[in-house]
C-alpha cells in the first residue's frame, strides 16, 4: 500500500506520484493527511511525528500534539482511522512554506512512508520569477534534452510541470526533479530537464514548462524545433553562407571584368602604337612658300 497525502480547505494539489505540492493563502488552516502501510498502534503522540525541512536544509521536529486547539497550538495531529493521521497547521504564514514529512516512531529510528509534501504559503511580491527554456543536447541521435531555468526567485518551493503539445509529461518539485542553486546572497535559480525523443522533436512539437510559484502566480516558457537556438543558428548560418557566396561571385565577376578591361586597354595601346608606326612611314611633308612668285612658279611636293 502506497502512502499518500491529501489536502483540504480550499487547496490546490498537483500530484507527482511520490510528492505533492500544495499552495495556500496566508491565514488559511492547512489540513494534510498521511496514510501508513500498517495499522498505527500505541499512543499517537508518541508513535507519529511530523518533520519540516526548510530551504536551509535544516530539518525540525514539529511540536504537534493530539490535544491542541487553534488558540493554544500551531500544529495539531488528528487520527482519521487505523492507518491515517492528519496534520493541521493553524493560521498558515509564509514562513510555514517548506517540505513536510510524516514518520512512524519505530523505537530506535523513524520510518517514513513517502517522500513528503511541499507547502507554499502566500505570494512574495518581490519574487519576479523569470522562466527560460533551452535545448542543451541536440547532437544525440535518439533524443534532445530541454532545460527549464527559473531565475530571480527567493525560494525553491514551487511546482514545475512539463508539457508537449499541451499534454502533461511530468511534474517536478524540490527534491524531486528540481536542482536548486544559489545565484547570489538573496537569489536562487532552479533547473529542470526533460528528454524528448528525436522523432517527436523533429515533428515541430511545442514543448513548454510551467512554473507555479504561488497560489495565483505562475510563469511559463515554450519552445519548438523552429524556435530553438539551433534552428535560429541554422537559419543564420544559411543566410551568412548565401551572402558570402554572393560576395565571392560578385568579386569574381568584378575581377574578371577588370582583367578584360585591362586586356582591352593593352590591345588598344598596341594597335595605336602599330598604327602610329605605320603612318609615320607614309607621312607627306609639304613646303609651302608664300613669297611672291611668278605666274609659272609651282609648289614642289616631296615625299619622304
């Protein structure tokens, strides 16, 4: 029997198979249930423990008791049946966001029936949340790897869902498919990856990742083969190569024309020199005498 967690009271739950993420408004009463594979025997206050893990990787044991009210306690444990117990969180606040785990006290150790749940309370107005999608591996013959990068966030608590052509593929949460890294002293970045078959990718399928940061805050980014960096690079390369070929061809034609023009000029000069030489041999010189002459005087022509 697989343990599961259920939320109630105006909640929104995204199932992940092993882990759920729950978004709540500030001031709400959060009620989550945990089911164990065996019957719970003994004092519930001794037998069942709830733990909370924060973003600083610190795990704290919650002071949750069965005999408790909203006026006197923050946490309360309720018995639902022989295998199921509830954890009630009164007046949930933003600092209640975190990862919660139910456990069974086995005497010398604690036994966890599942991978817990992520709780996100309220909206952070300072958290912009920027989502970018990249193709990180294109050379593989059977698949491509997509990377969804979430930046400008102050908390890792979120739900990231992958879609292909609008169909849900997987859901990732902190500790279950999400990698959390420090961007600087106050900012974090989160990454998630998805392998897409080459056959699906080459059909132009639209791949998207959607990030739910709070109850009413979500971001998304999408990509396909035509819109990928590789596709844009291929188009740019083709245009660049075409332009270079055009420049080369124009340069070739221009160079050829210049050579032809040079040859033509050279031939023209040769013809001009030859004509001048030939004409020089047949030039006729005439001596004209404008002095007074008799009626019978004649002009004498000499031919060189």
